[in-house]
C-alpha cells in the first residue's frame, strides 16, 4: 500500500487506497439503496418527461452551444476583447507571437540577471 | 487481517456518523431558517422522515433517459461525498486516510457530487434538468477559482514557514494553524480568505442565494426534477453530506484547534469534548454562511452568480493572498 503512494514536494495521494475505499463506500450505499422500492408500476405518461405541460420533444433540450451561457455572459468583457483580437489575419497572430515572446524573454532575462 | 477489519469498521463508523450528523444539521438548518422567516418549520428530524418516505416511494426512471447513468449518478454522488470524511479531520479526530491523500484530493472529491448530479440530470433527457445541470456546471466553473486561491495561499505560506513538510497534508495544516503563521496585515489576509471560502459555501451546496441549479419556482427543482424514490433519497443525502463536509473543511483549514489541548482532560473526556467542540464550530460556520444568508436573500440569476464569484469573491481571495504575501515581505 505504501509503495503506491504518489508524492510531490508538497502533496501525496494513494490511488489504490482511493479506489479501494471508493468501491467499499459504493457497496455500502448500494446495500442501503436496496432497502428502497426498486421499480414503479408502469402507467400512461408516468415515465414521460414533460415541458410546460406537453411531452418534451428533442427540440426542447438545451443545446451544447448554450451549455456555458451564464459563464460567457459573466465574462462578456473578456470574450468581447478576445473576439476583437481574433482577426483571422496571419500577420496579426505573428505580431502577437512576437510581443508575447519578447515579454517572456524580458522577464526571463531580468530573472537570470537578478540571480546572477 | 485484524488491521483491515479495524480500518473497515472505523470507516463504517465515520461514514455512518457523518450521514446522521448531516441529516441532523439539515433539519436544524430548515428549522432555523423557518423561524427566522416567522414560520413554524418542520421538525428537526424531518430529513430522516423524508428519506424514510422516499425509500417506500416508486423509483421512476424517465422513458427516454440513459437508464444506467441516471441510476448510477446518485450513488456516485453520495459515495464521493461520504469518502471526503475519510480524508479530512472530522469530529475532532484526525483523518483515517491521513497518510493516503491530501487537500488537493479533497478538493477534487468535492467536485464529484455536483458533477454527478449534472451528469444524472443530463441523462434524464428533461429540459428542466438540462437547464439545471447547465447552471450547476457554470456555477462550479465560477467558484472553483476562489477555492484554488484559498488553497494556494495556505500551501504557499506553509512552504515558507515549514519548508520540507507536505504543505497540502492535513497533518501539516492542523499542526500549524494559519493564524499563528502571520501577523498584522497577514491576519487580515487570512480573514479575507475565510470570507471568500464562506461566500463559496451556498454555491457549493446549492442553497440560497445560489440555488440556481434547482430553482424550484423557475425550473421545478432543475437537476432533481426527474428523480424520485430511492434515487432522490440518495441525492438529498449527498447534498446534506456535502454541506457538512464543506463546513468541516473550513473548520480544518481555519479553526483546526481541539479544545482538549487547552483543558488537559483524560482521553475519553477529551474525545467527547473535542467532538462537541467540532459540532459547535461546524454549526457556527453553517449558521454564518448558510442559515443567515439563505434566510435573508433571494436567488441570484446564473450570470449574476458567476459574475460575483469570478470577479468579486475571486478578487477578495486574491487580496487575501496579496496581504499574506505582504506580511511575509515585512517579516523578511
């Protein structure tokens, strides 16, 4: 068990212990769940899903593109800026590459100079 | 062999205690919120009665759902929520699996119950459940930023003050309470981190003002709408357990002291005193960040909640981190 512990400088975990205890707890809950009523008596409409009083159609499901709506709405200023920057022109992307690379190089040089 | 049996018995004791305490706290929370709103409210044992009733109700599975996923997710949600108590200090005792997992693992475990809830909701093929699941995921993406800053602040500080120790280990975190590692402005930083963690609490356990994934009056319980019978019972238990687990995490991070250390009691009395002290601390956390807030606020919209967590609470946590950093600079 001890051999299976994965360690870094500041943390550790044992995947084997995790899996073993997760399965153990799942078994306990499975037994607990077995005390509940297992099934239901089928009847008309009982297992149907409704949306505003009508049986829900495929069209009434949430689209994958809307999945993160609230997040995009909250981050609108950021996404507006990012969308504006994405011009689709290769020269602009190259320019961004040069700017970011030069910034990183500056930080790196300053760091090296400080340690030296 | 004896060791395995002992660990198994200890685990069963911890998860049973956690389950019972969670439901009891849930009942207390409902009662207190009702009293604050001038209602009589349900009896404190109402969650137990609800679970008992749900176990004798029909377990309806929607016709167009992915059945195995729909049935499996409540089990996964409750199992991962209960597993948290084996990795965290609980009821005044050190964690059973202290040597097998740290704070990072606990944070990941905290993500599983809401994620399982969202997957189960998507599997139900209900539009209301899908909207609830979508909101749950958005909310999760928003508050996880804050929690990561809180955890980084702890680890960063401990890596300075106790180099060589595992900064994410609960053993280290409880041995060196964060308040003792900082002075002046650093204490203000820790207080800001505490406020940020408390602000995340309602969203983490889907309570007002951040119960947008369920939103009874808008989307008819959202993620829970298609669940019934024993599946719903498991999900309600998972939510109650998660609330106690998050309160226990805040206690373990910010208030890890045990009262027996100050009173020099004999071992059995020390155990009881620490247990009672843990209950008091956990209740205080729940009262401050769940009960008071839930009784006094209305539900936020999903984009409002995301904005509050991404900008304001995140900034608050960043200020906390910055103040702790400033304190370290002043010490150096």
